[in-house]
């Protein structure tokens, strides 16, 4: 189990080197330097979605103890929307059911939520015709896929788009099945 990324480790090394080479470093007290290191470490932990290094360590220990259970990506519970009357209602209920595992936090979660919220707005503007949103999401997914997932935010944003796409597809399938069952009942 490795708690510190090389990138985070390098930033601490760079900070130490900067302060050693800085003329004003001589006047820096040990307490001041300790506070600077604490702020840098807590900042790295916050980038990963934790409030502090202590919280990150506790979570890493819990993950180590419960290593068999992999973290679950944010997923919409489609069963929450099964009684919906239209695609819009289905989409809103399913998106509302998305939960975030405690191991998906910080920049990943921010990116995911931003993608989902962006498409909630698009769905609300096109309540009567979600085919428009189907096309928009496919275009954006292609663009984001070509750009690549550079960091946790990008990965979360991409996964958020995939969640939206999945829910849109399922909403269409659910409504087609509803129409098919009504037609089947009318033919009998």
C-alpha cells in the first residue's frame, strides 16, 4: 500500500529545496517550516478529496483492511426510475439516485458531478425531445475521449458523461418497452 504518489513526494522535495536555497529561509523557524509542510501535505490530500492527511491515512488503512471490496464507481440505480411515465422523468429519477463511494472523492467527484449537472440542464431544456441530448452527449464523449483523461478531474468528467449516456439509453429502452407492452395489450 503506497499512500503518497511520486508527484506529491516530488512537490515536497521541491518545496524543501526552494526554502533551502531561499535567503529568507535562515530566518524561518522550525515551527513555520513545519506549518508550511503541513499545509502542502494537506493540500495534496485535499486534491484527492480528503479534508486532511489524517483522513487520507484512515481511509487508506480502511481500504487495506477491506482490500477485497473494490470501490464502486458512481452508478445510477435504474430501478429507481422503473415507474416513470416518460424519458425526462426516468432520467431525473435515475440521475438523482447516483451515489459516490467514499474512495471516489475530490477532483474525480467534482468532475463527475459537473458533467452530470451540465446534462441535467440540457435535459431540462429539451424535456420533450431527449434525442437532441442523445446526439450532444455522443459528440462530447467523442471529443473528451480524443483529448484523453489527463487527471482525476478529467477521468471523473468522462465517467460522468458515460453515466449520463447510460441513463439516456436506458430511458429510451424503458419507454420503448412500455410502448411495446401497451401495443401488445391493445392487439389482444
